C-alpha cells in the first residue's frame, strides 16, 4: 500500500515516541500499549481477539494468496538463492523488494514475489493445494447436507471420491510496503496489532529493524470458533441456596438480657427531676475556617522554557504530541530540568532528536535542533545548553513532555 507522508510535526511526534520506546530495552520483544503516541493509534483491538499464526510454506518457501504470493527465506539465503529456487529473475526480485541480491537474509524473512509461480501442492511439499482462500460457504453447506440423515423415500447415489488435495482456507493479510521513516512500532500501531506478532509473521530480528521498500504481512485474527459451554439439563438445575446449611444468627447463641423498667413516679416529682436533669445550653462554638472554599490545584513541577519564543502550535493529543516554539535560528536550546541524556536519535531527514530523563518518570523531548552540545549518558543541569535551533523557515523547537511513554501537555510544566 502507498500512503502520503504526514506533516513534519506529526513525524517528529511519531519518531520521538519510537525513541522513547527504546529507553526500556529488555531481553524480550517490546509490546507496549502505545495508544497515547503519534496519531492516536491503539493496540486495543488486538487484545480483544487472538491472532492466527502465519501459514506454513511449502518446500520452496512459498505462501500463496489469491492476490499475491510471498516466499519465506531459509537460514543463509540471499535473493539469488530464492530466485534460483523459484525460477525468477534475481534482478527483478531485488528491485521489487528494495534489497541487493547478495545481501544475506534472515531466517523466515518475507520476500514479496513480483509474479506468480506454480501454486503450492503435494508436489511442492504442501499438504494442500492452491492459494489460501476464505472458507467456501457452499462447500460447508454441501458437507452439512451430506451429513444430514436420509429422508425416507429419497434415493441417493454415492459417487466415487475424487483424489485431489484439499484447498487451503484462511484470511488474506494486508501487505504493507514500508515507507521512509516508518518503524515496526509505527506499522504495528497503524494496524492495531502487537509488534511481537508482526515480527514473528515477517521474520524480523531482535531489534525489529525494517527497511524502506520492504513488504510486511499484517497478522490476521484467529478464525478458531469459540468453544460452547455444555448446557445443563433440567434435572441438574438446583434452586438458589439448595444444598447449603443456614448459619445460626448471632442473636440465637446468647439470650438477650432482661429488660429493666424504672418504677413509675408522681407527676410532680418527675417534673422536678426532669428540670434538674435538663442540660445547660452549650456556649456557641467558635467560628471555624470555611471548609467549602475551593483551593487552587497543586501545580506541576516547574521547568525552564527550553527556548524564548512564541508558541506557534499548541499541544493536541494524537495530532501534535508537544508544542512548537518559534525562535530565531541559532537560539540556544536549554534543558527544561536536571536529568540524564537518555537517548539521541534522528528524524527521517537526519535532524537530531534529544531525549532527557528526569525524576518522577518524566522524559522531555527536543526535536528540530542542530549543533548538539551533549551526548547520550551525560548528566544535565537545569537550564544547561544542549543544542541550537535550526536555520531557515523551520527555526522552531518541537518540545514534548512524556510521563513514561504517554505524552502530556507541556504548558503546565513551563508556564
């Protein structure tokens, strides 16, 4: 598929979000819920239903669908090896996939085929034949008719079985062509699938690296029907509370104490006692503070504004994950608060992006800068110069504040 490039601020937000993800490196593949990053993509749909495993290729490595075919690379393969095995032109195959014919491929890496080859069949090592297609409703209905009990008075003739391999069934996945600046994480968010499943379907490495022009298969939901719970018969139905003992109430274990009744007194005597027992009026309470008064909410920890200038684009969740501050080219960019340089990366245009980790699980992002004065791992003080603002029409700072991986409005922190 082909999609137009997004606007620069959105690209900066996406790249900054991907850079934040790399800060939590671990031995297992990362699969975070990234619904707060970039364009508001979410992996929530992927959590609602399990994803199917990738179909098993034939002996040639071919997986066939109605609209396209792909080949699965073996360990040590190059495009020359794949082309020879399938009888295709290595040059055409290399141009179609945007990779040199002699570059070693990863095991299970997906190679898109520009033209169709012979369909998988028992002759090519496949237990089934033909492309993978959705379930044929007519064949299912026909099977149901065949399994139905015979109707009296109706004669049927049993036909000799046709010796043919069954056709494969399944959903055809979307085939995504990687564009410049995209990562495995942004592609996974775009289609609402876990990045781990995307990596397994396409044979990605431990670093989830993808290349421009590469074709990726997007995992499809599992089509396994849910198991129906066994129904209970009428005889097995029990009434509420049946079979359970009723607990003894606490009042039944100990009798109530005998009630004591005061003897009656004369009306005059009762009036005297009542007057004597009447409590004295209490002194009026001292006035207390008005507890209903609304107090101002506690403000977030203040940060230094990274550059002096006007905000030309405000924070908008899912559209602009930070703010853009206009300033003169070459203006010094300062660290908003003390911390550690957690990472330095670059945009698709080669423009540096600096990430600084602060206390309270906060990360600040500084994009669209040049002439870096810091490196990864440096300890930074509040207000320290870390870079300069770029020249030209793009002389603005894209500044983000993130809590963990989720972007928040930077204005309460700097205003």
